[in-house]
C-alpha cells in the first residue's frame, strides 16, 4: 500500500541556439525565468506533453523526432521533471507568443503564463532561474556537451 500520492510530472524542452544559448521564458508576475514546461495530462506521453507545453507557452511547433530525450529527474518530494532537448538556429524572440493564460488574482484579467523571452548564455542560468531548475541545468546536465551533441546530430540539430 502506497501512503504517498504519486508525484506530478512536468515535461519540458531545453532549447539551445546555435550560439550556445538557452531559450528562457519570463514567468508572468514573478522575478524568474523558466524553460517552456508544464504538467502532463492523463494518458499523455512525456514527449507529447513537452511539445504541447512548449507550443502553448512559446508558439513554437517543434517536430517530435528532433527531440533528444534527457530523461526523468527527481524535482522534489511532489514533482518529477522529464526533459527533452533540441537545437535551433537563433531567431528573434519577438516572434514568440504565449497561448496559455491564467486569471489574475483580482479575477478580472486573463494574463499569459509567460510574458517575455530571451536567449541567455549558460552562465546566466543561476541568476535567472529558480534554484531547483538552476541546479538541474548547471549541475546535473552538461549544457555545453548537450549543445555540441545536438549540433553533431543532423536530425536533432534544427527544427523546421
């Protein structure tokens, strides 16, 4: 008998530019930046959830076959994080739009989950991202190595 409820699963994509940068999204109403990610729906695969969340939070439609599966990570007592990675040619982030919204605390306005986007060098992650995400990205993942791996695999190097 399991006394603890199952962990929630959040799925997302680490998007690299060809200039050794990460695409980060500014979280509306907060002072931090995040990866495009969010909760998987019942019966939804981690890959499908990561693609859906990325599309909802950025407008990017990425092909599933261009994602490198980084695996599932313990992200705390109540949540796991399943990440994928891809590398894209650097583009103007002004073209991105968040399609998912929430109702503001006052209850009268709907706001986008993400209100800004930027390309950031790997060394900026600790000052921009929440501590748990920063520790995962800079401590448990080798961002420079992943960037190079994605660049050396033509099927993973670019999205259409």
